C-alpha cells in the first residue's frame, strides 16, 4: 500500500485536472480524493502531475525486437498469406530491450501482435510492459484479429498468390464465409462430436471474430483500403477497429458515420511507400472533430515506443485538443483494445498504472519522475 500526496491529477476522464491524493492497495487504485490519510508509504507529489499509464493500441514491441535484425523478427509469417491461427503472445519476448525504454517513458500497456504482411496475420495480445513472463504480463491474450489491406500483403506475397487489392479483399471474404459456415456447423452439431465438422485450426481461430467476441484489427492507410475494410465489416456484421488510417482525414465523415474506432499513426515516420504520401500530423485532429474515437499509435518499432506522449504533443501542435490528445494515449486506446476495465484512466478499482511527471507529457522538456505498474514501482528518475 502507498499514498501519492499533493499531486495534480489528470485522470483522463475529467477534462480539468484537480489536486488530489491517490491511494493504492494490492495493485489497484483504492481511493482518489483530497486530504487522504493512510498507514502507508507516502509519496510526496507536490508540484508534480499524476497521469494514468500511457497505452498504445497497436504495437509490435517484443516481437519485432530492439536491434535484432531481420533474421530474428517474430512479427510476421512469410510463408502463408492467411494465418489467423497465429497468436502474438507466442512470439512475445519479455526481455526485448525496447520494453524498459517504453515503461521508463510512462508507457505501461501495449497491444502487440503480428505485422501487416498477411491478409490475416493472427491475434494481438494486451500486455503490460514490465515482467519476466509473457503470461504474467498479459492482460488479454487475444484482443483482436489482425488483417491487412494495401501494399504490404501485395508486396510480401506477390510471388505466390497476391498481386492486387481485389485479391486481398477476396481472400478475407473467403475466410469469413468459411468461418461463418464452420461456426454454423459447430452450433448445429451441439454436443454430438459425430456431427461436428472436421477440425480446422484456421477456421477455429476465427470463431471469436464471427461470434462478435473480438474485432478485426484492420491495417489500412489509403482511403480505398479504409473504405474496403468498412465495406467488408458491414457485409459480414463483424466488429472492427481501423489501424493507421493515414488518409483518414480525407474520409473522416464516412469513418465517423460508420462508428469504427481509429488508431492513427505512426505519423512521425518517413512516407516510405506510395500509400503513405498523405501522412500528416493533422489527421488525429480532423478525425476527432468529425466525431471519431481517436487513439495515437507509435506502431513500434516503426517509431520508438517511448515517443508515444511526444507524438500526442505533435498532434496537439497540429490542432488536436489537448484533452483529446491525453485520451488518445490513455482511455481511448484502452477502449480500442477492450482493456478499459483495467487500464487507461485513474479510477477506483483499476490497475495502479501511474505516471508522475514534472510537466505535460506532451512537452519535450518534461521529465518522467516515477512509474508504477500494478502498484509496483518500475521506474524512478535519478
């Protein structure tokens, strides 16, 4: 148990920050109020700001590791363009050197999984950034099913079975058709295994998607890819989140009307391919003003995970409301990945993932002073 006293609380729920104390017990937030007292270790936060741990809804940290080179990458399966049976948690390395760098910057939760080489690449897992075991660090083992549109699956599989955006869409549709059929046969069989269809690992892995338990996590940069993702999600009635959304500012009204949450970024990286030519820091602001629920992502290691608060600051400079920017790296990504019951804000009963800073995390001169994950201190500035 410990008590953070005299801090200025930015809880990511109320727009205005306020002076309050935060009591932590058994890894959870027990109370937030002025003038709290407890028989506990006291942390003097006078002159400091108290934030929830920062959350990134789309990362490959721990899979596409720090300084390991191409031969050691774990974030894509290159031998199959459709592989929903893969699980990001199975490739996650808790000792990736990028993880301490991230948590020292206040990034305490990341949603990690396969990259964008495949039409369907496997499941993303929600992970804390501190620990020695993927299982102990895991918040949600299968939070979303990755799918990808555009140049990446075309490039990686052009010598085998993909050469156009139409093929990418057709392969996803085929998988969804077969998965719904597989689910229907399983349901019809009931408890009689003799009537069940032959086991198919790929189709079985898709059951949480077709049953509405997890969303498709759709990599889409260009407007045509964004709209194709929306078209297919509506066609099959499946849940979906939109990832990257580089040209989302051009169709912000359509995305807002469709109601799919967006994770925007990485806006800092170089436009290394055709579909990134429309990259601009203004995208989060335009989408937010249109009524979208916006998260900001580093897409680590495309950009470094520890820069997440800084990218939010650059979005503010480009017109994003500062409170919306805070929510874009806290409660919005937590909702995006289905982890908001535990992380993303400072509220009673949630995990004690807490960051103390000496200023706004959006400012380059601000220093992170201390970080806790699940109530355990994982960083203290010297």
